[in-house]
C-alpha cells in the first residue's frame, strides 16, 4: 500500500501511459510493416510479421516508459540515467519520424507537392497546439508557486 497518495497516482499514470503508448507504437509498427506497394497505390497485407512488428513496437514503448519511471527515483536524478534517457528519447523520436515517413515513398511524384504542403500544414498546426499546451502548463505551475510564496510571506497587499 503506498505511503504517499501521489505514489499510487504516479503508478496509475505510468501504467496508463505505458499501455497506451505500447498500443500506439505497436499499431504503428504493424501498419508500416503491412504496407505493400501495388499497381494502384498501397495495400495492407497481414501476416505473421505483422504480429511480430506489433509486439516489437509495443515492447519499445513499454521499455521507454519504464526507463522514464526509473528516473524519478527517491535518491535524485543520476547524470548517467538522464543521458541514457536523452539518447533513448532522440532515438525514439528519430525512429517515429522514419516510420511516419516510410509510407511517403509510395506517393506518386505528381502528388508529392500536395502531400508536402499538407504535411507542412500539419506540422505548423501541431506546433501551435504544443506551444499552447506548454504555455498552459507553465501558467498552471506558476500559480501554485506564487500562492505558496504568498502563504509564507503574507499577502502582497499587506506590505
């Protein structure tokens, strides 16, 4: 039984995040493996390799979250662990990017300009969403810091 209520919350969060990521990475790997070129474009061919690719993608995501959870140990963050996490994060990001770009080789040359425009638009939109999320988290984290300081020092209006 957890001594601190947040320990159970952290465990639940990591369980949900690692499960969802494993499912997503497994599906991505299975779909990329199953894409085969045909005369009219692309087709999905399911086979035993699809299942193996799913398991491989799921294991990679699960191990990544396990590494991330290990960084939050009670004794503090060790530089070797954070360096390992950084290298794994870069490798995972590069792998995900390559898996995303792999099906683009099946796009006919005449349509590549339209696809590139759509991808650029998607990247711009996702960048704006990421920026807004970052600003929201920064705002929400700043409020408790200010409130804690006012509790220690007294309200600003009484000075």
